[in-house]
C-alpha cells in the first residue's frame, strides 16, 4: 500500500510543473523559467531549476492549446466508439468505459509528464 501511495506522490510531483505551465497558458501569460518558478513557489513547491528549465525548453515547440484540446477530445472519442458501432450488448459498453477510466484520470498529458523521468 505504501508503495502505491509513494508512486502517486511521485507522479503528482512530476505533473505540478506541467500544471504550472498549463495555468500560465490558460492565463495567457509567458511560459518562461521565471513565471513557472513563480507559480510553483506560490503553490508552496520548492521548484527544481533543472526541471523548470527542461520544461520550458521542451514546450518551446509545443502548441499547448492544441495538446490540451487533443487530450480532452481523446477520452470522448474513445467512449463514443463503442456506442457508434451499434451491434453488441448494451452491457458491454459500460464495461469498456470503466476499463478506460484510468486513462481519463491521467488527462492525456503523460507525454509532458514523462519529461521528468
């Protein structure tokens, strides 16, 4: 049990950097090292300068708005696929949707989170 909690905490620590960048993007602010560090500090996080620098550098070529839209649309598209197929049991559709819930929780930003190991 402690291993699972530790694993979740590590993922949260990795994602808080991405969340800071997403917050800045949503606020239409510049995503640079100073602003990402500022958001993390304001949230009570001891920002690792190396991680901040790596995040900012890697986001230079990413359209964050498009990445967020794709991540939001992906779970909706996968949930619509079983319903669109028509044939098959109605009981199978909820089971398939339940199997895909862990992907929804990740929010589709696994790629950005993987920047930090």
